[in-house]
């Protein structure tokens, strides 16, 4: 009931009477009072005034099922929320939940991961209280060949969500790293479970450096956080909600065509390497050129002296000539 009361308090700038809360949720005044006191213990500042009711003054930067659910305005993302203070990996747990019957749109969120996953088997640093570690479960009826494009859809949603909350414009380092001032603040890992001709489920894992103030030496030159790059201390649960609101919009457009034809123009506006020199680290034959945006299939167009190459993600990495971006 705490999530419902939080949502009710957030719906108005004024006061909500205890009687109104009792009638709305079918509980006693004592139950409402207990829930309010529990929220106060969790760090919420709630004012109680006789004959007026309750008013939420401020919220802590806390991740919990109650906080995430109370902010939810999405249509289907987060219809089920699974929150963990500590977990091995949100992607691993999302896979388990999918096998146990969790629904399309189920969201797994953790305050800390002990075995966070990055691309190509890398670990993702996941300390408590400062980052966002979450995974969305999807069960779409799409062709297997089109599934990888959802990574770019998610990258666009994260970029727009961060922009909405901070007023700053992040960029996308193709295909799915989010950067601010040339430094990585977010990584996305999409995993697919399928049969020969059928998708069982897709999970999209997102890790965002929000309040980090320092990084291990081996990644300090290329990694940063929203706090370090903007000076703004945003609330993580609000960013989670903003991202998934944006994702639903982009996902609907993607599903219409099962490609990025309705999204590529906007994606290109956020592409960090757009019209800049890049080095394509293809294991077979590395080459250099200038990035010219993405195709409707999410491939990166790289113009070289020999013509335009289409670069697919996978084992290929793209870097700027003079640095990470």
C-alpha cells in the first residue's frame, strides 16, 4: 500500500486527507497512519496537518519497488517490478523470471550488482546507492533477425530520458554506449533466448553511472557519471521512469516496421561520431573513414576512400580516431 499512497500524494501539490486515502484504498485510518510513518522512516518528508491531511514535501534518492511503482506512468513497462537491494546480475535474474513466466514488460532493478554484465563478457562496475542497474523483459512477436535493433531503440530512450531530467544533451556512441562530454556514462546489453524460428524472450540490460565520483584506474580515462559531467544530482527512480516512458514511444514505432526507418533520423541527431573520423576495429581487417549515420537496419555507414561500408554490430568495435569517441 505504500506505493499507492506515495502515488496519491504525488498526484497533487496540496494535501490529501486521511479519509480520502482510507476510502480510496479501502483501509482504516490506522493503516494509513502506519504506512505514512513507514514512508517517513524510509526518508520521505511528509507533512501532516489537522483537518487538511498529508502532503509530500520531498523524496530521497532511493530505489525500491514502492518508489519505482509510485512514479510509474508507463502503459506496460514495469507492469511487474522486481527490486533487489543486492543481486548477481539483473540480466541473469530477468532470464530466470522469463523462464518462470514473468510477463512482457517486467522490470528488474537492483541497487547493487555483484556480477554485472557488460558486452563481450566484460564486468560492469555496480556499486550501491549511486547507479542504475536494470533489465527489461520483452516477449515481442518479431523476426529473430530484427531483435538486435532493440539495443539501438533502448539507447535512444536512455539518451532522451537523461536529456529530459538534466537539460543536457548526451550522445550515442554507436551502437549503444551513451556518452557525455566524450565519456561513457551508460552501457546496454541485449540478450536473446530463442528457438530455431521463434523468440522466447529478449532482455535489455541497462547500467547507468549516475552519482559516481571516481572510477577504477583502468577505465577512468573513458568513464564518467551524470553527476561528474553535469554537476546535477538527479533522482535515480525518476530517471528510470523517464527512460521507460521514452522507450514505450520508440518501441511502438519500431514494432510498426520491425526496423529503424521511423527512428534513424532522430538516432543520427544524437550520434556522437556523426560526420567524424572513426576507426572500425574489425578483427578481419580494421579500417578508417567518416561516420555517416545509421541505416534502417541499424548498421553504421562509414565512408572510406573506397566507398561507403555498412558496419554491423557484434564483434566489431568503432572508436574515434583521437579517442574513445
